[in-house]
C-alpha cells in the first residue's frame, strides 16, 4: 500500500542542493526521496512520543492518596 504524498516547496541554499543532488545520483535515488527520508527520520527523533495506553489506567479519581498512603497501607502484609 503506498502513502498519499502532499506536495510542498522547500528552499535550500545552493550548496546544500548541489550536495543533495550528488548524493542522490550516487545512491541512484531522487533528491525528493532523500528529502522525504530525512524528514521522516527527523520527525521520529524530534516528534512527540506517544504516551503508553496504560498510562493512567490505575487512576482512582482520588486526590488525597499520597497524603493518606501510610493510613491506607496500615495493616497490609500482616498475617491474621
């Protein structure tokens, strides 16, 4: 399945563009392919990390748990 591509314009300094074209020729790829790859790598490295779906799964809805921790845990682990 191929991705839908969106057209955009990027202005590069002339020297960078020449180097990009040279690398593309060496690798038998297009400059556009290299730019897409570079953008994808950058987005992965610098984009927002997805939060685990389990985050917050144990929420009790009570805001006083940390203040009452000792009281709430009293008696746990004792044998009867």
